[in-house]
C-alpha cells in the first residue's frame, strides 16, 4: 500500500470497547473510516476541544437548573 503524505503507519493496541465505539459511529454515519475518527478525536483532545465541550455542557446544565429553580419559585 502506498504511503500517504503526512501519515505514519504504526502499530498500537487499543481496548476493544474503543474500537467498537468508533466502528459503531462509522456504521451509524453510513460509512467512513474508524481510524480517521480516532485520529480526529485525538486531535480534538490535544487542542483542548474536549475540555471546552465538557465545561460548556456543565455550565449549560447549571444555568438550566438555576432557571428551572427560579421559575418554580416565581
């Protein structure tokens, strides 16, 4: 198989549940490459997008809970 510029072929051991998760994502999307999804997930993690997403979700949940509490007391 020809080399793809900017890519390096390696051997890595990942847990079965991780592989199954990304393969299922590809299946739900109707096709694609689970290795690309893993690559994208690692890139997002490195860039901190994962942390930002978690923080934003937590803030939205807290704000929503506070709004609900205010509506109930009004």
